[in-house]
C-alpha cells in the first residue's frame, strides 16, 4: 500500500512548532514529536494537503510553504511518500489540536525529544539548508534499518 502525506515544520524565532502526539488512539506516532501534517485527500497536491492539514491541526494559515524534499518511509508492506515543507510565512495564532499538544521548541532541542530516528536525518538536512532532496528511510518496527539519501 502506498500513502501520500505532507509534513511541515513551521518556524518562528528559531523554534519549530512541534506536535506531541498523545491524544489519538492506534497512532503509529503515539508519544512522538512531529511537525504538522497528514495524509492527502482526493484531488490534493502536496501544497493543498500541507495547507489544509496545518490549518486543521494548528489553526495557522500557511502563506508560502517551501517544498524541501520527499521522504519515503518503508514499514513492512506500507510505503509512505511524505512531502516535506518548512514555513516561516504564516498567519494566525496556534489553536487546540485534537491529535496532541502543540509547543514551540528551540530548533537545536528538537532532536532531543522522542522522535523517529530517521527524522533526525531530514531535520539535519533542513538545518543545513540542503537543496531539494529525496530520502528513503526503511524501518523494521521502530528500528531504522536503512537510510538512502539521493
């Protein structure tokens, strides 16, 4: 099965808006910290998806999200193509999220949080301001077993 999703790291004053996934049942991201995002709906582009998901999860309106790369997650028989964005140009105030708690976290401290091991790879690429990239992360359960950067 192939899934398309978008994820955005919203930046303000040297901090990312992070979502601590603690509210949803049967959540593969349970207790992890991630950016805002989710799965495509019918007919959406990566930009459509990231704008909708960020609005739903944070109440913020993205003006100019920047498309940074594609991360291919392989977990058993599921492959997820995650379209990765960052954004510093947005409107509104952070609202309540039904999937977890939202918190502004200093960018260097994000990797100290409980996050997926592979997230550290693309977060480093974002911090290094890498050009558009394709990254493959293969997991066996929660264990990262392969990383391929192209």
